[in-house]
C-alpha cells in the first residue's frame, strides 16, 4: 500500500502542474423571438443552426479567462424564429504547465468543463422564450481545436 501522507523524495508541491477552474459566469446572454406570436401557429420544426467558438485571454501570469460562445439561430424558411447568443466564461488558473500544453488546455479542456452549464442556459433560455428547450448535442472540442489549427496553418502558407 502506498503512503499518500509522505510525498516521494524530491517532490515539490509548488512545482506540480495545476489546472483549476476558479469561477464560471454568463458574460452575455441574448434571446430574440422576432416571429412571436406567429411561431406558435407553425406546425413544422424550424431549421436550427448552431455555431460554437472559444477564446482565451490572459488575465495575469497564471489566470486566464476562457469564453465559450454559442450562437443558435432557428428559421422558418427565410424568417428568423428565434436567436440565442450566449457568451459563457470561466476563470482558470494554470501553473507549472509546459508551454506546449497551455493552448490545448485553454481551448479544449476548459470549454469541455464549461459546456454542460452553457448547454443548460441555452435550453432554459429557449424554454423561457416560449419554445421547446433546445438541447445541444455534445461538442468535440478536440476536433474543433484541430480544425482551427489546420485553418491557421493554411492561412499561414497562403
């Protein structure tokens, strides 16, 4: 059995990598329902588009704000039924993280932690706006990050 009370020789807790979520909050939330009340008489389901973006900004040496933006637009034909625009953010502490891991932590792992809460806010906003709750599918932030890196690489060679 391992003794967890006594760290291994040479272990310095001040140099151990740390990635922590300090706070999370809604920075901006907008819900528009321009077709109301006509939307309630339409039987067909609207066409829904969802765009998700992430951004990270350094606050100080070890503190970063990561913002997850979710923009959902529902249309009946060419007419907008409703729009939800959410900017949901978190404050993350990173310390003793190798430089090559900082960006993936901020643009993959941080949004992955924030997404369930943002998803609930979108569902609540659409329900409170008189529509059925919009339940977003899970998002593959690794794939999104890889696509953005490919786009950057292509733009750099162009």
